[in-house]
């Protein structure tokens, strides 16, 4: 049984590895040879480091699962990764982030103006690429892509709003991550489904899978911030606490804590974060309140909802690939 | 003869006035009722002040001239204005501009993060609107819109690059304004033509009109910066010199000047601008070198090229409207 699962996993990884190279190539080529250098070199700097390329892979796998083939969606896959990188560049400015993927962020490496503009241009190239893959249903696919973008902007705005608010609830947190993270993952699955010419039901199933997997993905991200390996994760552990971010862990802890524990959490809001030396203390508080376990349970629950959605995919191999994908997302350490 | 021209002009102004209201309404409605407020109120702040709405008007007039009607292009007209405002918001950050249309710029009124994000969201809503008007040829129209956006980014990047370069030529200036200003005006005319289902020739003629009118428009803008009425123009006269911008006037002056005059101009580059008290001195230098006259000549030449392009429009009334439009652009004082 174990052996069978491993064989399948190897099969999935093989697909991803091969297709990832095609998309990598497409992403980079989309920026090479364009002028002026002052605009496109910074853009290239952002995409050259790679990253998980989760979103492009979701587009390709969705296109295949919907009845199409990978090549129906190569440009769209590259497009969505460029759009994702556009959001990262602008978010890093807003969050005053100094590092991304173990390298200086764009506005640190260059300057503010360059980063804003290079971000904008990544988005514009994303649309250019996407349109290349739209033949029979351009308006529908572009609308899906665009709705994803609108939600990402709204999610980031809520995230910024939460920074200064003192009464954010776990429910509001879900609205925020649905927009900021899950919407784009949902969009990838929907666009893949549309490009693969899936039926209405299949496209919806894929999109729903993306939505719930995206929610699980974000809570996993929150969890990894405090439990992950710094080198693997590429960010400093406990960074969310240092910045006073209202993550799942923090808001769940706040809703459970009483007395002195509650006071300690409210201090994080009051002081807009904690000092690095206090990370361990707060990690222990999270453990005491059981929110690390809560987060793990929630990730599992959401993953199961996601997997339930794709039970209607006609092809068993495709279903298995999505199972493995979901499993790799919730078991990742970076 | 004069009376006839006046009657025509009144006719044109009447069209513009009426259609402008429809587009104004469409622009504002596109942002009303959306959440979160923290994202869309700042966006609304940007568009509520109006402005010339030149770009939407060009889309509508082009749609009509191509054989369609205004209503084929209302959403596209609003879309292009939102996209234009997106570029203004981001440009104002990059240029450190404190005022726009006599009010604080967005990053001054709110903050940097809000301005970046509100700008991004204006662009995303622009795409949403545009897609609404695309029925028969979504990919072609979206490509046109998107190419315009790419060129605007490239133009802005060149403009920023010019700030620190000492050897910018008038020829390079033309490349920059073609991208930064003319490309979007060209795009408006092309999109209008496509939405009006014009023939290939008519669409090209309209696009070419837009390109040359756009070049004339930008040089007129450079000229107004130093000759315009401050209250009317909404910017401080001589602001380009204060900021050391490499405008048509400055580069033409630099290429003509000798001896001490040349040294004075090179000082502007060296010192990255001039002091406010020296504006008059430099205006006199421009007059002495004849570059204000050169600019006027160039504006007229480009306008004539633009008008030549639309001679093939089948309907005389449409041609006349474009003549009046071009004339209002080169005779404007704001």
C-alpha cells in the first residue's frame, strides 16, 4: 500500500517537474528582449528565483483534468505566475518587507519607483500572455482572471486594514484570506478548467477545490511562520508575531485566551508586534491554548472539503493527482 | 464662414457635454457599492474630480466614426479613463507629486500603501468594464488595451531613466512621449474603431490620428507648463524646470544653445532642477533660443499629420468633429 502511494507520488512529481520547466521557460522568455532594460531587468529579477510555481501547476493540472491538455494552458500558467509576482512586489512595498525568497525585495534592490512600475508591467505582460491562450472564450477567461485580481486587491486592502484594527475576528480573517490567497488559487483552477473546455460542473468543482485548498494553504502558511524551518521557509520564524500580524493563530488564541494570557495577546496589538526575544514565549502560549493543534485540524478539514469537491472528476488518475497535490500542500515545510 | 464654424463647434461641444455625463456616471458607478471602503473610497477620490475625459471622448467619437454608435463603447470609455487614472496615481508617487487637479495626490491624502493598491484596483476594474463591451472580438480589443498599458509603463520607465541621464536627445524624447502619452490616445482611437466595427483601414486611420494627436498633446503640455495660466492649468508654471524634467523645450533648447546659454542649461541637469526664482530667467532663455516657437510649430505639424490620417473617414461630419477636437487640443490652455 505504501509502495503504491509512493509510485503515484513519484508520478505526480515527475509531471510537475517536467511541466514546471516548460512554464519557467515561458515566464522568463516573456520578459527577455523587451526594452527598456530599466523596466524589464527588475521584472526579470523577481521571476528568476522561481518559487513553488504552485499556481501555474494548478492551471495545467486543471486543464488536463477538465479534458484538455497541458499545452492548452502554458501561456495562462505563465500569466498567472506573473500576476502573482506583481502582487508580491507591491505587497512587499506595502509590508516594508526586506527579503523575499532569500534575496532583497525589489524596492530594496532597486528603489520604490522601479518596484511599483516593474510590478505594473508584470501584470500587463500577464494579460498579454493570457490572451494568447484564449481562443473560443476570451471574455469568460479574462473575466475569471480579472475577478481573481480584484479579489487579491480587496484581500490585501483588508489585510492592511486589520493591521490597525483591534477587533478583528476569526470570521473576518477568513474573508480576508479567501480574497487575498484563496481567490487566486480558485481562479487558477477555474481558468485551467475553462481552457481545458470542461463542463460547467467540472469547472465549478475545480474552482471549489482551489478555493478550499487555498484557504488551507494560507492557514498552513500562518502555521509555518512559527513552526517552520527558517532556512527552508526563507522567512524568519515568528515574523508574523514580530510584525503583529493578525494571523489565524493569533486571532484563534485571542478568542480562546483569558486573564493574563489575553492581556499578553492584547499587548501585541497595542505595541504593534513583539520583540524577537519574546517569540518563544508566545509560541508556548499558542501551544498552551492549543491553537497550533486547532490550525492543523482546520487545515485538514479544509483540505478534505477541497478533495470532496473533485470527486466528480471523471478520470481517476486526475483525482489522485489532486489528492497528492493537496497532501503536498498540507505537509509542506516551506 | 466664421458663424458656420462656430455653429459646428457648438455642435461638437454639445455632443461632448452630453456624452461626458454618461461616461462620468459609468466611471463613478463602477466604484460605488464595492467593499472594502478602505480600497474603493481612495479610488473614488481619484476619479471624482473629473478632468478633461479626453480619452473616453476619443473612444466614443472613434466608435461613431467607424460606423458604430456611442453606446457601443460606454464601458470601454470608462475603462480607459480608469486605466489612465491608475497611471496617474502611480506616476504621482514616483514623481513625488503633491497635487493633482488642485487637490492633494492620493499618496499625500492617504498613504503610500493605499495609493499603490487603489491604483492597482482601478486598473482591475478597468479590465472588468472593458470586457463588458467586448462581444465579437474580445481578444483583439483586450490586446489593444493591454498593449497601450505596456507602452505607458515603458514610457514612464524611460521618463524616470531620463531624470538621471545627461545625454537625452530630442529623438529619444519622442520615443518616450510616444509610449508614455501617445500610445494610450492611439489605443483609445483603435479600441473605439474596433468597437464601432470599422474596417481595417478605418481602424488604422483612427489609431494613427490618435498617435499623432497624442504627440502634439504632450508637446502642448510641455509648452503649457511654462506659458499656461497657473489657475487654469492646475499646476505651478515652470514646474518642469524646477524638477529638471527633460521636456521638449528643454531638450530643444539644449541642442540649440551655445556658450554661456548651454552652460546654464547644463546647470539644470547638474543641479537636478532650478530654483523657483529662476523660472523667469529660463523662460527668457527659451524665448531667446526660439524653442517656444519651435514647440508651437511642432504641435501644428503633428496635428496636421493627425488630421491627414482621418481624411479617409467616410462621413464628413465625423471628419469635422475630429478637426475640431484636434483644434481644441492645440488651442487649449489647460
